[in-house]
């Protein structure tokens, strides 16, 4: 029996590139419900939140320290609808 609940997810259609990143990387987003990208360091501390305005998002990583980062794709209600990770290494 249908529950009337619409499950929305946003997974990148391809991995972020280049990975590892040096000064920046591109994330391809494949969901019209995606509104923000939240970047977290390996400890879970929020590094930045970026608006998603089209299906390609450039993340400037030049000020990031070397290491592993996670990202969350959020909808308008700030619900996580997708996740991923990338590495910054110089």
C-alpha cells in the first residue's frame, strides 16, 4: 500500500574531480531539489556551506588543510539528501 511519502535523494552522478584536490574540485549534482552543499572536515566540523545554483558546483579548496573531507547535499528544508567525500592534498 503506498504511503504517500516521496523519498528524494541526490547522489553525484560521478565522483568529484580532481580527487585529490589541490586548489579546487568540481561536483556534478543530479537533483533539482539540491539547494546547498555543506563541507565537513574529518572531525565533523563544518568548513563551509555553498549554494547549489546549477548541476556543476566548484568548491575552492585552496584554504583547506590537507586531509579527508565529507560533503552533504541539502534540500530547502536543510535535510541531507546526498553525501560524498574528497581528499585535499598538495
